[in-house]
C-alpha cells in the first residue's frame, strides 16, 4: 500500500492505540491535517498550542495512556515547549508531533522555521527529526515505546512538510529495537533483602510515597505494604490519592505547605522508605537539615535519582510496583504470622504521631457572617458536595496548596497538577484533557484568578467540543503566593501582584466563551452554586468565588530553611521573616 508520509503518520498513530489527540493546524503540518478527516482518532481543536500540550498531559494523568498533541512549526512548536518541560519534570508520557519547513529550507531562516529538536532536546526524553517518509512507522513505534517505558516522559517528532508529502510503502514494524535503551524493570533481590532488614529494625519509619507509584500502578501494593508493616505514609504533591487520605495510616502531604504531622514525622523518622519520589526541594527544605537521623531506602526507576539530593543507605533501581511487591514478599512471615511481630516496637512512635495529629490539625476560621469568604471553606464544600471519585485539577499557587490540603483524595488518579515546573495556566486545559480521558467522571478545576487568565481561552474549545468541565476560581485579586512571600519576606512591599478585584468580569467572560458563569461572594452562597454547577452537564461551568484577599497558606516552611522551622499560622510570621531567606 502506497501512502504519503502524512497518511503513514496517522496510520501509525492509530496502530499505536491513539484514540484522541489535541492540536492546532498550520502551514507546515497542513499535509497531516488532511488525513485527520479520514481517521477514527478524535481531534480536539485548541485555541493555543500550550493548551494542546496541557490537555495531552491531563489525559495522560487520568488514563495512564500517552497523551498526544500535534501542532505546526516555528511559534507553534515553541508554544508547546512549556508543556513538554512540564511533562518531562513530572514524568508524564506524551508524544508531540510538530510540523517543520521542508528539508531544503531547513537552515535558511525560512518562514516559521526554528530548530525544534535543538530547542526541545533538554525537555524531552527523546526527539526525532524525520528525514524520510519510510522511517515514519518505525519512529512512531519507537516514540510510544520510549514515552511509556522506564521513567515515562515526553517524546517529540518533528516532521518536515516535504516528508509529509513524500510517498512510502506502508508497513508496521514487528517490534522496537533500541540497543542503547534498556529501561530497568526487575529489582535486585540483595537490595530488597537489605531494605527489608532496615524496615524490621526501624522504630520510627515513614513511607515517603511519590508520584512514581502512580506511574507504576502501585497503589494497591503500597496499601498492602503499609498495612502489613503498620507504617504511616506521607503522599507528596505528585502522589496525592495513591494512598487514601481517610486511611488511619495516612499522614497527608509533606513539604513546604504540608501538614505538621507529615512534615515532622519525616523530620524525626529513623527510616524513610522513599518509593518513587525524588527528594524535591519543596519536600526536603534545606537538604542539609532534612530528616537528619533517618536511614534511607530509595526506590526509583531512574538510577540517576539515587544520591542526587540524598545518598540512600539502600538504593533500589527498578519499577516501583515490582519493588513494593518484592518488599511485601520479603517481609511476609512464611508461617503466616503477623509481620509486625518480627519488627521493632513502634508503639511510642505511633502514639507520638497520634498526638501531633490531634494537636496540630489544619485549621482556618470562616466567620459566621459569611464574609470574608475563606478559600479553604470553598475547597471543603466542593469536596463534600461532589462524588468521591471526582477528578480535581489545579493550577499553581495558593489555590493548588489549599486544594491538596483540604480535599480528601481516597482514589488514585483523581489529582492532576503541575508539580515540578509549577506552570501557571495548567488547570483549565489539563482539566479538559482529563475530562476527555474520563468522560463519565466529574472533573473540577480549582484555579486561581492569575492562572485562569493565562489559558481561559481553552474553555472555548471545551464549549465547542462539548466537554463539560467545571472551574472554581479562588479569586483573591492577587498573584496570591507571590503576595504571601512579599508580605513575609519583603516587608509588605507588594510589587506587581495586584490583579484587580473587578476586572475582568469572570461571569461575563465565561458566558462569552459558551460557559455558564456564576459569582459567589459569601459563604452561604457556596453550596447552592456548587449544586447548580453539578447539575449542568451540557456545557462548562465557571464559578467566580470572591475569597479573602489576605488569606495565606499554612503551614509553611520558609524557603531555604529547615523543616523544623515550620510555621503553623499567622502568629509565626515574624519568626519566619527572621529565620527564612527570600523564597526561590
């Protein structure tokens, strides 16, 4: 069968199991958009190429399948660099196809030409410049293999326009042969045995659960390990939902804005069992003062993570699910007795943690008058008036932290956010992608007014494509997290953070984009607005929650400081300014 390169690309995507793609056409990619009309693959037309990338990420987060985006050359390719970097840092499987000028024009500064492979080399797991149409099926097969195996990540295929038009004889490769690419899967039995010995002897252990557990589909194995060994679990920002928040062994989120029990348990642990996390600086604080008395077991599929921040006592390179299952097998007594009988006495540790949980819960004060409206209250009401398996997608900033703190994530793959890169504008397009991936689930984006203004145009895509996402804007009229830092560390010199309380009109904006718009200004209006939003399923809904402009996120560890310096509330602000350095 003779096909053009463009037809071969679409056929290859179909053979790779692609059901949906997100994109925006343009000159260099136009030959590929013609066979899109004949393909069963659903195409979602975005309004900005960044939106295509974040939609692909949201889709990948909730389905486990690689997200796919396709855009044209030049500025379109550079617009999708941010989602590529975001996916690279958060290990999200994604395949992006970009158009490129004709081979004969490459290097001539042709219209809408840029060195896409050069630009994206640092933010992709691998990238390709296709030079012959006959290579397309092989390259596509390799791209999906690389994106989804080992440590997942984004792969880019740059396709020149003349190669798209070139004829080739269709084939589909029998397999993928990449001699230099050997992702790890199995784990070292000796390392597992050594880790099991440390777990048995630890008196104050903590399981440090990272996003790698979700990538490995290891939620059930994690729960079995924690329950069998009776060890408390902290779930990082990228791992929320991997272990049920309502489980008695769950301590919640650690880190800069983690709760006291999670932060302090890690800090005072004698053993950290790190499963698929990378010792991110937002978790460790100053690494020189992080968990000073703890031995470390570090499970990661990427051996480059071992020792990068903290040198482990036991390093286990391999798939997180296989590692956890191997630990379970090593720790399970052969006679069927209780595994904890062979472990150190942890009763005092459990009692200490219970005391912290009772003494230092998350807290805020919602005035009975309903004013000012507290953002934490909004999140709690959203949580309590939506299905338990609602998918929550957050932007970046204060609203992201409040959503992670106050929602109860009892199911995996119900929390989607930009962790490593911290991309403002992530929530709206990622929520659209998540809804496409899980159309029968309720999807709420919890966004800030600053983030919403960056990518709100994608709600036009949602309206046009009948993707009924719901957006809760925690509108405090500021770049809230930056304002919080300026208040704590820059003597309340609020430089360029005020966004305006009255402009834009979010209700009018939402309705102009084909959505239902609702404004909420007091606590008594919150539940009726959420109920109304949940009843609408034929269009997107945007609720403008006018929340307290001065509310800050607590607890808080000052940037660059030790986790021992955690601040629980406003009374600690003065101490924070003295102890902490300017945030980075």
